[in-house]
């Protein structure tokens, strides 16, 4: 599998999913909007541990990459708007 980073950023959705045991799973998206859509789809299909869900923005512009969590208020606004 090959992934190409667009505009020096990508978004990582990480969630703990209840199966037989709690397991962390991760997905990569091109945009924040796509990551929120992925989160919305995930919560409709699986039982998640609410305390262990995060969307992170990874900025690869400089040699030292920056990783920042996307604020929950921003995620909630996109979910409410249906974006």
C-alpha cells in the first residue's frame, strides 16, 4: 500500500474498539473532514470506548513533524452540521 501526503498534512483517527478485548485501531485520512466522516461511520458500526478516541493532525512541513489533536468542539460542530 502506498499513501501520498497532500499539502504536507494528514489526519489520523485512533479509536479503542470493544471486540473480545479492547483494541486500538487507526485510520489515515487526507483531510480533517474525511477523518470526521470516518469517525461518524465508525460510531454507527462499532462499539467504541469514548475515552480513547482521537483525531490527530500530522503536519510534515518541517523536518520535525508536528502532531496536534483536533479539538472535540471542532469535531462536534462538523458532526452537527453534517459535513
